[in-house]
C-alpha cells in the first residue's frame, strides 16, 4: 500500500517534533545537573594530556581537504571513565581528542570509548538508559539490559577493570559520522585510536563474570590501591619522559542510497566487518605532557567542532541512528552550565584518594568499601 505524500510528510514532521521535544527534555536535565553539581555530562573522572598529532594517510583513504598528509596539529587528549569517581571501578573508558592545544574551540574533536558496541545507539535507548542512571545505576540497569540484549552485549564488551595504563586500551567512536573527500563523495566513517605497536590483548578486559554482570561496577573486595591510581600512573609515565603514542585510524563506507530507509549497519550497535571495511591509518599521536587539574577541568570537547568536509549526518527521529549525535550536539548547553558554575563558585578539587571520603559512591551500596 502506497501512502499519500501528505501522510508521509505529516509522519515525518511528527517524528522531527518528537525528536526536538526529547532533545529539549534531555538537554534541560543534563544542563541543570551540570550547573548544580559542576559535573560533566559523563566521564567526570579523567586526566587531560597534551601532545602532537601528525596526519599520515593510508593510500586507500580518499584525498581530503582537512586530512592532508604531513599536516600537524598541537592536540589535547582526555582519558576518562564513565559515571564513577574511582579508577578501580568496572567502567567504560574513553579517549577524546582535540585537534588543537586549547581548552575549547578547535578545528576538530573526536569522542571515543572502549569496546566494540555501545550501551545505547539512538536517542530512544539513550533516554531509557539515562532514566535508569537517574534511579541509582547498579541494579536499576538490569531491566534495561534485559529489554535490550544488544545493550547487555555492548556493556559487557565496553567495560574495563583495573587497566594498567590508558595507552594499553583501544578506543572507538560509538556513532557514525560523515567524510566528504575532494571527489565530492559523501562516505560514512568511524574512528579508532590504537596504541602504537599494540598486539593485544587490551589491559583491563573483563572476565566472563564481569562481562555478564557489567552493572555490578564496584571495585573488588580486596582492592587496596588509590581510587586515583590510573591517573597517577599516567602522570608518572608522562613525567618520566616516556611519551604515549597512538595511531588514529578510520573506517569508510558509502552511505545508503536512501537515507529515509536506514539499513541496520548505520547503527553503531552493529560493528562493520573489518575485512570488507578495514581500519586505515589516519594520523600519529604522541602525548608528552600531563596538564594540571585546573587546565583539565577547563578543557571541553564538542562534536560541533568539525570542518564542513567532516559533517554530522542529520537525524530525523528518536530511533534514527544519527539521533545520538543529535543529542550530543545539544550537550553544549551542559558544558556552558558547568563552566558557568566554575566562574560562580570555583573549580571542584581533585577527588580524594580514599574510598571512605564522603563523595565516594558504591553501587550497589557497599557497607564497607575497600
């Protein structure tokens, strides 16, 4: 049955309205949280580093006006951990790269996380996950993971426990973005950051129990290291004169011919076959300096930082695969709120080392934290 054009137009308008309404609601919640708690939208626990990024293209990458071989950028990279202020928790780890040595504006920012698949892959699943987080995390995730087996797999593949160093893990974008080469052809891309010389396995990979129970995120009962052990180890490594070196890579494929009918692979919940769509070298990254706590707190990353030739595909509904980036773009308001709270009442102090400090959170509650 062929629907009348005006019916199709009305349905699409309704979907865009629902997306706009959802975006407004989510943005208000995370903005208020950032303003009153001085926290980032996620990954509040992290360390910011400085270095140099040099474009080194695999010959199979199409010519591009931004990724020019031999071009170099001062850069910043922030390694973070999702949700909790404790390096020893079972959490998703992150790497965000800024193609400039600045706190904010930059030619290009890339946001990446550990693991092959995400815990959520569009605006609808993100909101469901967010509401479970607001209820208290931990056991409250179980109904969401039961409803979405893909999320359970993604969570189990993405968490890392007790990694030895950030440069012993691999990070991937959990969304799909655009790439327009000099040939004028739009391609879809995903990025990956790999430690140079990496042969695996990654540090901190979950064992079978942790993969199947990724919502039980507390440190192990015999944990005796500082809750800042990973940040401290990273700073010591850099200050000892040992740079951290990575290779930034890219996957490319042509988008679907009709964007109104998205194939399953557009979703970040579906990894692309690396034989058919291999990761190709894009740039070398060398990290040589750990920045101060203050400078790290004032550094922010935003998906709106991109050249026109590296676009963010538009979203049309809360179920659209691109709606997750749509929400992330609106997150600039939370960033502005957090920075405003710093100006009004100061930058939060570094996290205490002890798990008996008042700000430490155990989920599910731990009567006697390690």
